[in-house]
């Protein structure tokens, strides 16, 4: 506590000094010195004072000496096929010097969290689809990284490097972070080399960023620029509190930092890491319900004081919600003490829970408060088409990535289609998004399966392929 107080006092003094210097400069510009001789000037020092009120000026250097060896630069290479107007004709390729493929490279950052096992955390988008990943340590060593697992919906990836004389960053309890806490971001922005920036925690629990997956971000004004992704956000004790993942700038990421940086909380990253180590995949929990936002009209009809919450529109048979006693018409306003303002907030909450998590729901039923407890069940990751309906044989379906959902899409993703299968003959292709079907309403994989419990006589799918939508009749 005494050290923290000294640090705060010194930082305040430094800020005051900066303000004084800026004010003095403005006065000199507004009132240039006259020719009259000045009184004997006081000596001007060339450096900041070593102490203020007998308190040594603070420095992050001692802490950073321990932290910097745990932060790595991540270099990825990906073979990308070069398409031409002439297809794969080798004669045209040789004539115009067009290679069949090129090597795309990207840079990011990572954090060593286990020195004995050589485990490195980074962002999924840093290493996604990479054919080769190399990690450069602070001491200059370059090591080939082994991919352990990833979770695209929280943007976390786990790698392993040869464990030789490594240093690991201790992990703090990120749930204890408060707005105003000092933090330091470390990474490799723009590939210039290891860089340190500082700031404060601007907000916690941010979950409304466009284009990202399940969210519970720490917001900071510490500069986070391209290349910082996957690096560390640390507290003044030199402990990991977050994985830097994004910056927000309406003019684009290359425009630079404007004080809106976001990091994945260390507690969430640790939970994802533990699941990846156990089986290479992340198992998520779900209540097994469909919901919609509570608008002003619904709030009035339901006897609610405010238009807030997620109203339950469907409870799937045998679901966790059904066993807990949740009913259609119930309004979920909080989960595990976290406010639920709308349907997206409830979906985001579920997506951040483990498959066997226990949750407490604050519910409004007929306008009266009610508390329900539920053990979540594992959300299906993928479903084969044949058991759902023979007309879908050869296709497999998965939930949409959350990044697509936050762009306004709902439905299921066609994960794969076997060549020559019935689904392929019906025109279904890998990467299609099934937006709707004649089998009934659905918004995700659980709903899609439920809609096909009683297969319709004619199965018609509304498909989004690229930017074009259309209908496919499955025969």
C-alpha cells in the first residue's frame, strides 16, 4: 500500500510538472522576451528531478526487467494460392510469370505463461490458418512453435515452444481489476520491435464491439496498435491481467491509436487455455433457449419498470433451462450477478461459460422477481446432416462464428460437404450460411436440429453464399 501511494504521488507530480512546462511554453510564445536585461535567472536543470518531496521518482524499469523476457514476437507464414484469369493453365502461368502460390507473412505478439512446458498464449487471429509459426524471444532466439489449440470465438490460441531457459509471466486475478488501475501494454507494434506503453483501465466488461466473438473486454488507453495483438497487459506488480487483442479506430487500424484498446481478461484466457490443454477444443455451456430483446411495448405488457432483459421465446425439450424451470415469457435480467440488458448479452454470457458451469438467473415472471439455478449443458459444436434429414446427407453443420453474428447474421454454417453426396448434388456448398428453412424457425445449431424433429415434405433452405442469397430445394 505504501509503495502504491508513493507511485501515485510521484505520477501526479510528474503530470503536474508536464502541465507546468506546457503552460510556461505557451506564455513564452504569447509574450516574447523583450530586449531589456532580465534579472539574474535561476539555474535550469536539464533533466527531471530525482525526487519530489523526498520521494524518489518512480520508474517501471525494475518491473519491466522481469516482464520483458516473457513477451515474444510471433511471425507467421501462410501459403496462399494465386488465382489467375486463365485458371490453372501452366503455359499461361509460365508465359506471364505467375506463381501457383505466394507466401503471406504477418506479425503479432505472445506471452509465455508456463516456462517448464513452453506454453505461449496469443490471439487466434494472429496464427489463424498459418502454415508455419515462429516465435522470437526477447533475447533474440527464434524458435519454431507447435500449435496446441485455438478458440476463434474468444480469439485465444495456445502454442508450445521448446522449453529451454524460458521465463513465464505470473497471472493475476483479472476479476479484481478496477477502473483507474494503472496498466502497461507490451508487444511488437508494426513489427518495430518490443515496445512498452502505459495507461489506465478505462472500463471492464465491455461486450459490444462489432465483429468480435464472445466478449468481456478490458478497455484501456494504453496504446495498442497492429502487431500488439497477443501481447500482454500487465499491472504494476508485473502480473498478466489481459491479452491485448484489438484497438478501435473508425478510420481503420492503420490510422494509429486513439486511446481505445481492448484486452481479453487473464481469467478468461486461462480458462480457455486449460480446456485446450485437456482436449484441444473448447466446450461451451448453453441454457437451451431462444430469446429476444425486451422493447418498450413488451416491457409495458409484461409489467416491467424498464425495457431491459432477454425474454424467453422457446425452451428446448430436455434443456438445462427446462430442467431449471425456465418458461416461455420469463425475462432474464441478470446471470451470476451480471446485468443482462438484451438477448445478445445473454448469448454472450452463455458463450463464456464452461459446459458444466452453474449459473444463477435473476428472472421476472409476470412482473415478479424470481431466482432460478441451472447447470448448463454442452452446446453442440457440429452436427452431421444425415441424422437430421436424409436430404442433407454428406453435409455437416456448425454454429455461426460469433463475429458473423455480431454483423447481424443468424442461422447455421455449412462446415463441410462431401463430394458426390446427396447434399452436394442438391447444390449445397462448404461455407454456405443457412439463414432459414421450410422446417421451421431457428437461430442457431440447437434450433436447426429442433426444427428438423419432424422433417417437412419439402425441405427448402434459404442460403447466403458470399454476398448473394437464394433458395435451394433439397431433394
